[in-house]
């Protein structure tokens, strides 16, 4: 096992589900991390959530027990990223907000610092056109939970430089993740394929042709999907899924990505999946 205690500090922006998961992965691999969020209430809960996720990851064997654990710091200002070896932005799926955060990040980190946008659907070059030093920007689509799913998409935008691509491979090596490099474009590979399937599954339920349980059972039993599309939607977060579908619909013009009425209704009702305790299924919220 590699001792990463001397690894450069990682800064993670956004203390939501993905940011907490990425921070958990980092410190669980011995990488010191600072988690940045402008919401004090969310940040107050973050340390306990990371501790819970780390405990779960150890129980599941997803992170090594007994290995070095990186230090976790919490901060409300982008200035905390100064001196970081790499920065991962993991905020909500909004191109405008992401671009704003990346401009703040670029203003405090050294030139040449790897800047990552964690996104499931927004083209990297769309952000690169709005931020300084676009050659330092790379996309990564971490899957939820990041400490459990070992393979992820690495998105190289047209303006992404060779140094950034080398740096992202170094980062993934330290985190013990496998990156598959794909070309830029709305939804990349996984979201382009998976989100359409989930949307269709929700439409089938909305039309009354099958229950939630039956749709998932058929996709698992007949087609080998490991969890079923609607249980997967709960894991992604139905609000996040709707945001990604909206991006795909707006940028491709393909009506199959228009969020289903059932998905929109669940978001409006606050039933976002695992993180809220109810989506297509019910869960115990930790």
C-alpha cells in the first residue's frame, strides 16, 4: 500500500453529496484535503458526514483499514485552495455557477495547478471559454459514491493541455482510481447513455405500464443492470439527474432527454432519492 501522507493537498469545492464523497476518498487514501463551501450550515455537517462515509467505506472494504488517513480541513473561502496541488470543483450542475467558482479558484492557485470540474453533463470547453488558463481545466465524472466506484470518465476538452492530462493521471493514481479518457460533448459517454435509459424507465412507470420494482427487476434480471435504472436514479440524486437531463436536452435538442413528468414531480416534492430518504424507494437517512 502506498503511503500518501506527503501527497500535495487536494482542495474540493462543494460540500454536497459528491464533494463529501470525493473528500472521503482522498483522506481515505492518505491525501490531505480541504473542503470548501460558502454555506456554513452545510460545512458544519460536513466533517461528521465524511467521518460516517469513511466508516462505511472501511466496513465495505472500499478503502484500506489501518492505513494513513489524510487530514481534513474545512473552509468557507476560495483562498483556502492556495497552495493546493490539485483542485476539484464538485458543485451543482450549473455552467454559470461552475464558471464563477473556477474563476475564483484560478485567482488563488499557482499557474499550472490542475483544476478539475466534476460534471456529469456540461461540456468542459463550455467552461474553458469562461475561465483563465483553460489549458489547466479537465473534466472528471466521479460516480457516486466515489470511494466505491473505481472507474470514472476523464474528459479532455479541446483546450486542455498535456500538463493537465499528466497531472490528472497522477492524481487518479494517488486516489487509486482508473480513468477512461473520453472526448468532450454534452453528457460524454455514461450520462449520454444512462440518463436516457433512466428517463425512459421513469416514463414507463408514469404511463402506468409497470411498477418501479418491476422495471428494475426486468432490467436487472433480463439485461444484467446491477441495480436497475430507478434505484440508480435514487443513488445519483433525482434533482441532480433532472439537472443533467436538462443540460442534455438544451444542448442536444434531443427530446428523449426532456425530463419526465414523474422525475420533475419527485424533485418538486423534495423526494430526491437516498440523500432525502425517499425517491423511487425509501431509505434510512444517516
